[in-house]
C-alpha cells in the first residue's frame, strides 16, 4: 500500500515547540504502520527538515542530533528515496500540473506527489492542505 511522509510531520514529531507536536505524536502512535508499509519520504524532505531545524533552533547541536536519530539512527521508521536529475525533470512536470493560483506547491511537495504516482502510494501524512484532491492526507 505505501505511505509518504512530509517534512512538517517529521519536524513536529521531534520538536515540542512546534504547535503541531502533540498532533504529530498522536498520528505517530495511532497509525497502524504495518498496514502502510513501505513508509517513504524523499531526500528533498530530509533537506527541508534539516533546514527547518537549523533555522528554528539557531543551529542548536542537540536539536540537530534529534533529527540525526530520526533520519539515520535508531528512531528511523521509514525509507528515504534518493531522487536523481532525471526524476527532477518529471517532478517539474508535476509542479506545473498541480500548481495554480490557489495551490502553490514547493518542488519538495511536487516530489511527494511524484512518488505517489510513481509507486501508487496515495496516502500522505502532512499538515499541508495543498495535497488535498491529489493524495489522501492523514492530518489528525
């Protein structure tokens, strides 16, 4: 079946100061992960979360360590899909197809939509409503 993870969920999962931290923990604890395997995200989400952590915490090393454990350590529960230049071209097409004046997607968000169609994993954990109507979103 497969499920895709967005950066907002992963960030909020680790940081109590995020106003969606409790919601992220609830989703994490109540999701039947084995039902959705494989669980994936992209290298672009990794970059986005590291950037959020660095900006929000002003480069706090303890906070960066929390993310290290989530992505590369014993707290990891998902696979990171490494996207390549050829896939970037395809992602650009998804960006153009699904972006409009009411839905401003980032390239990272378009990469998640690309994965949804590539692997037919049409469920995402995200707090971003711009996925609505494209992918089934778990947000509460």
